[in-house]
């Protein structure tokens, strides 16, 4: 028996040290080192392929780039269109996907709903947190709508869930035995922090266990071609719990965001080796599960009968999806002499920059005013193209003059007050026209110029919406309030 070896690991970033340290040299956090046993028996083959043989595998050899044969990756297209959009077209065979989010946000609901609605695939749902009865109760609730649409409830229910298998287990060795017997097409692990491997003598959820269990699942996914979806917990800072190497090991990292007080949930791609890392999926949380939101602009815009001051519509982009969002601003006199600055769904530092530009370039005295910004729908936007809409909303509230309802904005505001061009302005204009807006303010630098190649020019003749090009923030306010 090999001698037991211990080491100290940082619970925040996974940094390893031979002795205890008060401050982590990697992440600069205090009192995060915990002693863990790292002794691991020698294994010639991966634990998931434990056949008892000791056959050695051939080492890989270097190969020229032009000699490598490339095939289009096989994808499993799920019935969830939003999930397919975020992944880049579907689940890639042999990929390892990590999805994280706050407790109770709907991670398990989303994954179980996905497993129940893929009857053509055999899905193994492994849960280390809930019992089989609890999962069955949730499955009945999620299949309630589909069952009501059918005349025979039992037949429809069996059709939806016939390919979904439930396993309540936390040992990776037992999980791989069940995988060998079941031979699933997709494996869902809920959650990675509850699994433990007998090779590591530490508690589940520790840095060593999370790293080892993920490594075993990674080897299984790559060598068998079976995609694996991991559900991960997050810390109080919003980061995925465990070592940072966990996010580097997986192919795709998804973040499930939302506010408990709002019904909308956002699935955001943070890392994606098989698609864009800037895509966004929007869901609506209902009593019977998550519903896809195919047109987010309609839900993010409130239905107003009359124009109100401080409210504008901005055209933004999330990945390849254009959206129109409602931006609200409230400017009032500070009763205590110390002005407040608060922004919901927007960067507070960028809001302070916009206020400084409005005061310096346009002469609006906002230093003694309370300013509150809000992005409706509970979403967070980082697109600089909403600067123009936010600036217009601030002045509209300051002057108490409403902006016409059928007007929207798409432009970035520079420090000298100029309106800078934004990318993919044609998609923003088309989305505004589709939703019935009458005019849109854009930067004049987005207009076609003689120096541009004819293939790069924007064809404005095919739009029926009135396009108003502006060069500075003063010009915008003279057109709106002059």
C-alpha cells in the first residue's frame, strides 16, 4: 500500500501548496487553504473502462496539418431551440458541457425538461441531490402541458419519458457501471460537486474531488463520443464553485441567470469551443416548467398607451440576435445634498461617464441630481450601442419631456459627445422595422461612404423605417427637444 500523501489546496482557485499558507499566492484570498489527501492508486486504464486488462495503448505521433482529415462534428439537435442557439446548433458528440447558476434558478428543471423531451435518444439523468420520487414528481409536473394536449394521457406521457433513465448515485465507479449497462446517448450529472471518486480520499465538493471526477467524465466523453452535461454550483461571488481549472477542462460553460422576482431566465454562453461565446437564450419560468421565448423584444417592451418622460427604446445585440429593450431613467433633485447614482442591469461606472459627457458637452447640470437607470425585464446589457438611448432617457426625465413612442436608438456615445458607429446596424434597423417603429437614430458613420467597398455598404433603400443619422449628442437633443 502506498504511503498516504497530503497537500494543501486553495478552495477558491485550486492552487496547490506543500504547506499551509495564510494568503493564496494565486488569487490573493485569505484563509482558503485546506489539507486534503491526494494519494491515488496506480491505474493503467480509465476507471470508466475497467475491464481488468493491462493492455498498453500506443502513444500519439505528430502529424502534419494538411494530413489531418476533418469531418463535420455530429450534433444532437434538441427540441429546445434556445438551448440549440446557445450551443451553436446542438449538442456536439463527445463534448463536456458545464452549466452553472444560483440555487433555485432552474438548472435542474432545464436539464430534466431537456431529458424528458428527447424520445429518440437514451438519456441517463444522474442526481446526487434528489431522490427518485422527487425527480418523478418534477417530471410529472413538467409533462403536464404535453399530456393535456393529447387525448390519451398515459400514451403521451410514455412517449415523452420512455428514453429517460434516472440514477441517484454519487460514486463515479457505480455511475460508470450503470453507464456500461445502459449505454446512453447523453449523460446529465446533477451536480458535479456531489460526486466522489474512491481514488481520492477527500470529501465530495473539495478541489481534489471535483477535479478528479471531472477528469474521469472528460475521458469518458472523449473516448466514447457520448456528450456529458454537468450542473455546477456557484459561490456567493457568482463564480462556479471548485477550482478554476474546471472551466478550462470542459468544452462549453453556460451561465443560467435571472432574478427570483422576474419570470424570465437567461442562458448565456461564457465559453464555447464549438460555437459563438456571445449567444443568449431567454426562457420564461412558468408553473409547469421553462418556456422558450422566441421573440424577446416583445416581452422586454412594455405596452404604453401614452408617452412618458424618461423612457426610450434601444436596439441591442446579444450574439447574433437583435433585441429592442426598454431603457428607463429617473432624474430628481437630491434631498440630502449627496446625489445618488444607481443602475439596474447596466454598468454604474459607464453611467457616470454618460452623466459627465452630458454635463460637459451639453451643459446639463446633473451634479446635484439623483439619477436612477433601469433595464426592464431583469436582464443585464453590456452593449455600448444603448448609450444613445440612455442619454436620451436621462435628458427626457431631466426636462420632463417625453420621447415619441415609435422612436428607438442605436449608437455609442464618445467622451467628446460624438455618436460612434456600432456593429451590425442593419440587423438592429430590421428588428425595429419589424416591430413597427417609425424612426431610428443611428450614427452617421454607419452610413455608406464612397470609400467603402460596394459589398460592405448598407443598402438603406430596402427599409421603410425613417433612418436619422446623427454625429453628436447636441444634434440628437436639438432634433428631439428643439
